[in-house]
C-alpha cells in the first residue's frame, strides 16, 4: 500500500518533515516539501525504509514492501533484526551504534535478509541517520538493494573464469586471446612453449611478428570475415616464427568472442604444432590421403588411451569400428553393421538414452545443437553375461551451416569405465548404507529414550507420592507395586542393552549346567499367564514326546530367548492364543526345536525384511501402539547363534499370526537386564481454580500427573489420546493442556496442530521421553508453548504450570497465537 505524508507522520516516522532535502523544490505552498517527499518516497524504485533508534520499522515505501513481501501493517510491527540473518546481526548492530554515536555519517554493508515467505536474499544496505534541526538523532533511513542474483552472477563468472584459466594453463593445445588490433592479450604456457617464448614475452608482440608474410593477407581477410559475421569460425594452416628463427607449421582454429551487446571483443585462437604432420604429408598431393593420415593419427592416439573408435556414415547407415571397440563392446565384426545394431548389446534400461541421442543427431537434427558433441555412459551386455560400463564420446560432423546443415559423419571414442563406475556404485551403496544406519540408530535412540523415561517417570513420581504419606494403605500399596513393576521394566531394558554389547563384542560367556528343559519352559510360560488371562487369550505348552528331561545348557540365556519370543507373541495377539511346542530336531538328535506360534497381527513383507535388524521395529512412528526398543529379536537371534543354534521366522501373515522357530544344540547362550532410578523434587504450589487437561496414554503417568496437580488444588481432566483431547477442547475451556507426544490413534503433534488451527490459544506443554535437542525444536514448530521431558519432575511441572497460567502469560499466549 502507498504511504502518504500524513500516514508517514502517523506511524511515528517523523513529527515534521522539514529535515528532508528541499533543494530544487520551489512552490508557494508551504506543504510542497512534504508533498514532494511523499511522492519521491512512494514512487522511488529504490527500496526505502525508516526505523526508530530501537530498530523497529516505522515506514517503508512500496519498493521495500515488494522486496520483502510484507505489507505495511506487518512491517511496522517488527524490528530490523527480526528479518536479518542471525550471523549478520552483530556487524549491523555495531555500525548502527557508531552511526548513532556520531562516529560515522552513514554506512554500507552486505547482509542476508529474510523475506516474508522465509526465503533468504543477499542485500546491500545503505543506512543514514536522520536528525532534527538541533542535531538530535531521530530515525534511521535505509536503502536496501537485492544483490542476490548479481552475487550469483559474479560467482558464476568467477567460476567460469577459473575454468577458462584451467583450460588455458593445463591444456597441451596452444591458446591465445588476440585483440582486434592484432596484439596478444593473453597466451597460455603451451602456446608460449610452442614458439619458444615466455608467457610474458608474447603480449608485447602482434600477429605480424610471428605469422609468415605469405600467410598474413589471408589471416587478415579471415579476421575481417569473422568480425563482419560472414563466418563464425575459421580453421587455417600457416607458418609461425619460432624464437630460434625456425618456422613451424601450425593449425589455427579461430573464433570471435563477443561482449554482452553482441559486439566483437577479441579473437580466440587454438593453435596446434603440426610441423611433423606437414612434413610427413609433404609428398602427398591428395586431400583424401591427408585425411587418411590424420585419421590414423587419431586412431593411434585413442589406442594409446585404450579407447575404441566408431566411424558412422549416416548417409549409408554403415558403421566401422576399431578392434579395441569390438573388445569394449564384446562383439564380433559382423555383429555391428549399422548404428542401431548397437542396441542389441546395450542394456535395455539404457535404450531410451541411446535412441534419444541418435534421433537428436540424425533422424531430426536439432538445429540449435551447435557443436554436435555428446558424451554418455551406458551399460553393455557381453556374450559371457558380464555387464560393462562404457563411456561413449561422439562428435557429429555437418555440411552446411545453421538450419540448412546436415550430418555427414560421426566419430565416437569408446572407453571402458566399468572399474570407475563400480567404484562409484560401491561408494554410493556405502553412503546409502551409512545413511540408513544413521537413520535407524537415530530412531533407536528416540525409542530408547521413550522406553527408558516412561517407566522412569512412573518410578520417580510414585516414589515421591510414597514419601508424602498421602493416600490410603491401598493407594500406597498401588504406588509401591507401580514403582517395582516399572523398575523391572527398566532392568530388563538395560540388561538387553548390556547383553547386546557383550554379544557384539564377542565377550558373552555361557554356563553349562543341568537344566530340566520342560520345567524351565513351563516356568517361563507361567510368567505370562496373568497377562494372557487379562487379554482373554489361550496359552499352552506342548511336547513332541521325545523331549529329553535334562539337558546341559545355560538356563539364563535360554529363558531370556523364550521370554522375548513368548512376550512378543502375547503382546501382538488380541484374540486366539499362543502355543509353544518343544522337542528334539527330527534331523539331529542333539538339537532342540522350540516353536512359538500365535494368532496375532502378523507381519507385512516389508516388516519381515528388517525383523532381526538391530535398533529396528515394525512401526517407528509416534502413534505406534506397541512399545519396545527394537533390540529384543536381534539380541535373541545373536544369543541363539552363540548357542550353536538359530532363531528364524517360519511364517507370518497380516492378521493371521506368526510362527518362530528357535533351535539350538544341547549347549545354549542367553542374557539379562538392569536399570536405575532418580528421585522427584519436593513441590508445593497453589493451583486452586485452575482447570487442566492431561493428554496421556499411560495409566501410570496419568495417575502420577493427576495426583501431583490435584494435590496442589487443580481440577484435572484426563484424555487417553490426541483425538480425545481435540474433542475435550471443543467442549470446555482449560487453563493449560499437558500433551504427551507418542500416543495411539492421534499423537501429540497432530492434536496440537488441530487445536491451533481451531484457534486454541491455551498454553500446551509437550510431555515427551525424547530428550534430543531437535525434538524440542520440533515441538516448538508444532505449536507447543513449552517442553517437559520425562521423567516428570513434580516441582518443575508445577512451576511451569503456575507460570503459564498467570494472567500475563495467558494474554501473551493469546497474542502469540493470533499473530
């Protein structure tokens, strides 16, 4: 929107405008200066803005608003540092300080700025200090120029010059740049060495100093034709004077370099010493013979480089190739008579690429395709079944010019790059594998944090409740049982981690004691009978009849594998049952087979592929229904291997169940778990009158949070997942929402996003077992007001609750959400 003079004054940009320059303005109207300034400010193509001395934008002209993407209303609500890249703020602030202190009159600097859409632009900023007639600083006046594209262009030009310099300095072809007056502007080392000069000598000379007098007239004519654009390129053979006084034969290819306006700027010449070739061809009269020898030289060069040659005639559709080309393609001479015969030996996946190049050059030549050069890499199938990677560099030769030209010949150089391609593929595979491993371990760490902190939160919280001497004996017994149960979970988890470390390091030691196998399996099964009864599923043990009564093995490790298999079967089975079958292997008398079958949720094909991988689970999302670290099956399989056995998935189908087979020699190897517990701080806060919504799927954590909050006077409502939370929010107003991140049905991220979209401005505190820094950033980005890490510290919870529910905090929260 345009900014009028009066609006400019209203924004606080200035109380009077008589300090703006008035030279050149004449009018009888006393307000002419204001009107003139308004017109200049509004219509100026330069991006102009005003800031008060604190940095807040007070005015901006349309050019500035277009540059940044903000409206006037938006820009006058923010400060300059907010749209300045964090790495550039300190330098900018330093110059502003000097400007205000009178150390400098203005300053220019480059800095990065954020547009409204979040994109970054590089700008040149010119800032002056506006003072009143008394010299008192009033405002900062800035002119901003977007130099992003210019900087990119400069960088592109720099890289282009570097590439040209590299070509000039390292090619063995003589290169020189010649001014339109015939003086050498720049020469490369190869050209200087060709004539016996130093690179510093030739720029002091002109063409007539080194070109034979007999060749000068034609040289000048060629240059004139180039400058008049009668021709775009010329190739000539001439004699040049060596520093030692001898003449050499040189082949020169010359073209014109033009400036941005299309005007000739200088000549570019590529020079090759062809003295030997001229001398060897001096006896030959025929141009065809000269061409034959030139081709022979080319073939020798390509053979020296271990390259094969194709020579294709598009008029006759005939293809000739060198012996080395046959070797590279794995063909016999009669196999490749025509160009498209190549397709019979090219991998099918690369057919489209070859046909595209062929059609572009010969079937429907692209007239804008100037140089006719192509380079591709394709896979070639040899008769022995091996696949080779071949680089094909081809040059198409044309007759005629511009739109009337036609292809007459194509020369291609073939190079077997199988080794390089395989190396590149191996590097790519290694990089991909490393990225997958890093992602898998990151997911494992996040899950591990959740699996540790969730029971730890219950332990700390219920331990604190035990110390407060509140609640009935029945409640205190429940508190105690909860602490013990969660402590056992932690112990089991840590033992898995320690055992995996031992197995991976090859330091796991096995016992060999007498074990009553059936009784051990039955005892292990009894651990899960209560859980099976709760889920109303059957749990049975069956022996094939040939099970030995006593075996020599490690009972601890055997029990550990069985606990993992049976525990998983019960965890993932909601109806039907779990059956364990034990007996001797039908093929080996000293090998035990234990089969665990369930009627649970089963596995998809994708889940089967990563079933026994470490740190991996079938479901890694935050809404996953089942917990776990992803270590269990991997550890169980490693333990089975250590017991001279194996653990494998026999079969599994989605919604039909799974079957695992554990087999081991009558000498076994399993492991154990350990865990630790911190304590909860004392808390004493008054939350009377507050209504708080707790969104948490864990009953233990629900109970803990409700007790902590209600003991301080708050009224607490509980939701079991994010979907319930969204429904609660639609029914009643709360002062605060405590939101778990990982929940079934709908996780905390999605619930918070939906609440914010609905206009909910209530403070929402994330409760998460993920302690990673990026997790905190992710919660902020999702719309959470604060972040608390499990295990929940009671004092911290109450302190944050009290802070976020204060009247001032609620007002700030509403403003933050509405903005």
